């Protein structure tokens, strides 16, 4: 079982895999979600990521379905003290969207009710909101920390410039600080993080919990060049985004390394992320118990220098 590590300066100690909750109430119904969560915790996991908007994209859903399923699991397993929950605000839900003080206040209370907890461990600004004064947003988050509704703060989908501006403003005003960044980052999408945003994280001591660690399933090996897409709600979009020469080159390299190490492509992709500077816990989702066990196995896999060279070569093209 992998050892837990500190999540930046949040005071939280997390398993090196964060379980993605975007599938709860969507491609994993409540029973499947409960089984996934049980297997994750049994395997040593303690860190789960969700958002108030999950899964509003499904006809008939309004957002909050994932938080609701997670809250029911926490209640049924009496697991408030065994699980660290990250959720987000800012995407459009039935309550509105953005990072105004009013919207943040309404949204955090709704998330707390759905999750059935008194405090959210990590609360992210899901998207930048250039239409709301930054100071208003940051003061609203600071108030949540002071009120005990939130322990730590993070941000997702922000540029390096806006992230640095927010951190500088928090420091100048003496406000609770962003401690975690959640960017899109994986072997086929490196440019959104590597470079300016990574330098901000290194300079400011921020922990990184990248989403799409497996490129929405593209890096699991189930997608094959020249073959029909797997049967899943998001397969078509995944192939459209990643099914190019670079993507297939990365998949081929993953399969070679996986065969050499007696592992799976998913495990190799996550093990690669674990070697990256500032990355504390990549996020990956699962819809079945075997998938959870496979993901957990990534953190007993140690990649060698030749493995890293091969993966870097394929993913840098």
C-alpha cells in the first residue's frame, strides 16, 4: 500500500491517487459508485474529487448528482473521518455560475448539504471568472475558511498569470491562500501545465492534482488505432481530441513500457505523472472494482530511466 503524502501546505495527507467522482451518478450508478468507493478506501485511498456541476451535462440532471451519491456513501459507511473530499464552484449549475460572493456562498452551502458534511476539505474555484473582481472572489473564499466551512482552497482551469495574480492578492490582503492547482495534465496533454503554470507551482509551493490523468480513458489501452471507438458516452469526443499521430504514438510507447514492467498502460501513465515535479495526486476515475484495483496498482510501480525516456520521447513530438 502506497504511503500517504502531504498535499502541499493544506495540512491534509492524501493517498497518491485522487479518485475522480465525475462518473458518480453518470456512467456509474449509485450501486456501482458505492462499490468503487468501497474498493478505493479498502485499498488505502482517502482522497476523492467531485464538483457541484457533475453531471449537469446529462439530460434531466441539474448538477450535484455526484456530490449526492458521494454524500449517501459517506453517510451509509459512516466515513466522514476516513475520506478527504474536494469539490468545486464556478461552473454553471441551477444556482447560476461564476465566482461572485453571493454565488460562492449559496453554492458551498448546497454542496455541504449534498455531501452531508460540516466542512469541505478542499474547495476549488472551478473556472476563472474575469467578470467578477478578483478581490471579491478571494474574500468570499477566505470567509468560508474562517467560518469553518472549508479547510483548504484550490484553483482549476486558470492561466499562470491569473493564478499568480490571485496568489499575490491573497498575500497582499492577508487572505486564505490557494494551496492546490488542478490542471489538465497527462502524457498527451502537457503544454497546458508544463511551462509557466508549473513554474508558478514550483515558486509558490503549490501541490498539483491533475485531472484527466488518463486522458479521459484514452491512455488505458482500450482505444486502438484504426479500430471502432469503445462503447461509452464519451468515446467519440475522446477519439476526436486525442486520436492523432501523437496520441497513438504515446499509446504505443505506453504499451511497450507496460509489457516490459508487467503492468498495464493505465498504471504506467499514472506512474509517469507521479514522477513529475509538484504532482501530489493525479485524478483518475473508475466505474468498476477491477478498475479501482488496477489504478491503485500504479503506485507500487517504479519506472526506470529508459521507461521515462521512451515515454517523454513519444509525448514530446
